[in-house]
C-alpha cells in the first residue's frame, strides 16, 4: 500500500513539473531567444515577430528560427485565454485554426491553464502585445466563474493563481476592462472577444446562469469598445436546446476521473461520451465538437478582417448550427441522441 501511495505522489509531482516547465521555463527561453536574435540581426520596424514555442527550445533550430523571423511576413493572430485555449487538457482549437488557414496566417497560442482575467491582464505584454498582432481573440472568464462555486474553490484560486483578492464579478469586470483598454492603446490589432462556454450541460444550473451573467458583461464591453463579439455561450445554449430528450449534465465535482481517464489514454471525445457530454468531457474543457464551435466563430472574425458592417451574431449562431448538424461526422451521433436517448 505504501509503495502505491509513493508511486501516485511521484506521478503527481512529475505531472506538476511538466506543467510548470511548459508554462514558465519554456516561455522564458522563447523570449530570451527572440531577444538574442533581434539584437544580432536588426529587423525592419514593420516586421511582425512570430515564434513557435517548441522550436525555440532547440538550439539546432536557431538558424531556421532566424529565417522564420526574417522571411515570414504573415498576419499574426494571438489567441489569449486559459486552459481551453492552451489545449493541453482540451481539444486544441488554436491548432485547428492554424490547420484551417494554413500559410495565410500565423497563430500564437497565449493560453495558460487556470488563468482568470486578472492573470491574463498581468501577462499581456509578453504573451500578446510583444508579437505586434494583427488580430487578437480573447476567451477568458471560465475560471472567474468557476471560482464562485463555493468558498473553498474561491480560496484555492486565490492561492494557486496568486490573486490580490478573492475573485468575484466586480473583480472580473475591472480586469477585463483594463485588459481591453491596454490592448486598444498598445496594439493596432482587430480584437474579438468570446462569450463564455457552458460549465456543464445543465442549462438551468447556477453555474450556467452565472456564465450567462458574465457573458453579458463581456457583450457590454464589446459594444462599448467596438470589439468583435463572438457568441460562444449563445451558440452552445442553442445547440443543446435543439437536442431532444437530452439529459442535463452538470460539470464534474471532482477531477480524479478526468486525471485517471487521461492516464489510460482515452480521447477527450470518448471521456465525454462516458460522462454524457457533447461539448466538453468534464463540463469545462472542450471536445472536438466544442473546439469546432470556437474555431467556427474565430474563423468568421478572421475571414471578415474584423469588419463588423451588417454583422448579426444571432444569424451567425444559426449558420454555425446548421453547418454542425449537416456535418457527416456529427449528424448521425446527434440524430441518434435526438431519437433514442
């Protein structure tokens, strides 16, 4: 029994070390390498720096990185957010966007697990502004909502994310406002902001009522500052309402099942199926279908070049819903759910 406990502790420490390295050490190396290259090889003022994080850790790739810095002049899209954006424990919608647009744009993933709006605001310069983006997408606030689940959860977020106070709606609103103002002042980018994804798939749950309230704050700021509003919350609500006889599923209260499922290498979609979800596998982190919804919204923003003339987000929701229901890889599964669940 003692050996089993020791093995589990070692495994958790190893997992924690990997997360720490990916979040902090790798980011330091990326910035250091960019500084070294640009000092030795001055770049034109109009140049947009782009780096692939994994490549920047390999010394053998430095010359290839230099060629990338000098010759690549693609428009840059920075995707800011939390774990849903980072894509380590979620289907990676940023990778899907890069695959979709191929060599037309260069996408930079600036998501970090567990971040609240406060954390994203504090790291805006190094993880967004320094890349001189042409487009920015913001998907943040899920952890702000999740922190309100109970007092214990609230205290955990304060400790783990090193927050200056207990998070609440006013704290989210203040930091989101500061974030938008900073991006508007220090970049020339077109900016889009998502409403929040669902937390679990019980549309009447207190957590999803809160997600809707926070999404209304986001929509208000989008209107106030002229941002491109991407209605993720509305899209997911509409989708689930169209599936008849669906069993409302709250998000998991414990993470042990998620960790165990990952350890035995089940796909996120398979875990979602086991737990009765469509859009996430644990009530928060995206399945393929959940990631496709985010990808569709972001693609619309990029293809429209950030122009909002005649933009009707209700119509966009309808268009994406029809596209999903018509897709061969999802239509059979969804119709089966409608017919027999």
